[in-house]
C-alpha cells in the first residue's frame, strides 16, 4: 500500500468487495464546512432553514475513493456539493 492509501485509510471507513477496495468519508457536514449547531457554513452565518436542508442532503450523501483507480465517486449529492467536498479532501 502506498502512502496516499495509508493516509486515506486513517481517516475513512474501508469497504472491500469482489477484489475492490473503497474508502468512504463519514462526516460530510464537517468536510463541507457546515456547523449545524451554530448555523454557519465555512464560518459564515446562514439561515436556519438552509442549515437544516444542507444537513438533510449531507446525511444521505456518500463520497468515496476507489483505491484501485484513485477515482473519487459520490451518490446522493448534487455535483456542486460533491465536488466541494472532494476538493477539500484532495
């Protein structure tokens, strides 16, 4: 395993199936910059209803890295939100 894979595995949950290894990030709220308790996004105050809506989206979304291809993938998120999270991971 190379050093990138070791670093990634330290902060993620690993999933192996059919010879594939993928790692999933758990706390998408934190990666996206959402602070639910204080209704802020990247430190900027946002409306409570927007905070609630973002939390709903981030709770069902998934972001993962395929350790064979080193490609990021996502589901349950729109492209803009997913790419913001992936950019922060990189």
